[in-house]
């Protein structure tokens, strides 16, 4: 795992400069950088649970295969990615009702656009520089595995109880966590 943004950027054959750190909360650090004379961001893993390579490949897929706007991916490494700068992002990160509805609509568009390629629930991974799906039988299986992983990460930081509560809800009501198409289909 690269722990230095300088090491990550040096792995690409273009001129780069680190401008400033934007975010430093494990498992990632995010920096404003200049990448091949273009303003950009570089996200670098700082903990094994961080997987910016997968995140970068997902963003690249979303950019190429869906109508959901995302920053362009300029470079991807095993523990980092570089993305184009988004000048339209608001300075205030507060999420209100209108912003929540807009994010929900974008998420619905993303799911609809990606459903032909990824037609079952599961976890995405990188295989041979491409996205691959480790499929599960039910959405609740996928969510339980994700929440258990997050709980193990959050617990030492004092936030494991939140993931535990949600995990208990999913385990108690697994039939409530399914895609609409699954709810109308015959069981497999």
C-alpha cells in the first residue's frame, strides 16, 4: 500500500505536483494535485480497508457506461486513483432534503444503467484491470457482508454500534432488503 501521495503520483509518467491535502480520515487521504497540467484530486489508501483502485474503476465504468455525471479518471494504481477536478461542487457539504432527493435520483439512475452488466447483488472487485462481480443470492447477504466489514473497521473508532444496529435490522428482516424485481419474481 502506498502511504505517500508523492509515491503514488510518481508511478505515472506525467508531470505532477501536490497542491494541498483536502481530506485525511482513514482509510484514505485525498489531495488536490496538478496532473499533467490539469487540476485534479488524488485519493490514496492509508489502511487496508481502503480500496481506491476499485473506487477508481467503478467511477471509470460509471463515466463510460451510464448517464450519471462523475469526474473523469485520469489514472489508477493499486492503492490510489487520480480524478479530474469538479469545479461545480458546492462549498457547503450540508445535505438537505433537496440534495437528498437529487442524490437518490442519481443513485436510481446508476442502478438502472448498471443493471444489465451487474444483474445480481454482490461485491465488486478488480480482476485483470476490470470490474468483476462476486455475486450473492440475496441483497441481504450482500448488505450483511458489507455491514460486518464496516462494523469491524468502525468499532475501534467508537462507531461500531451504528453498524451493529443496522446489521441486526438486516438480519432480523432479510426479506425487506431486496430489489423490486426480485420481490415480484419466483424464488431461485
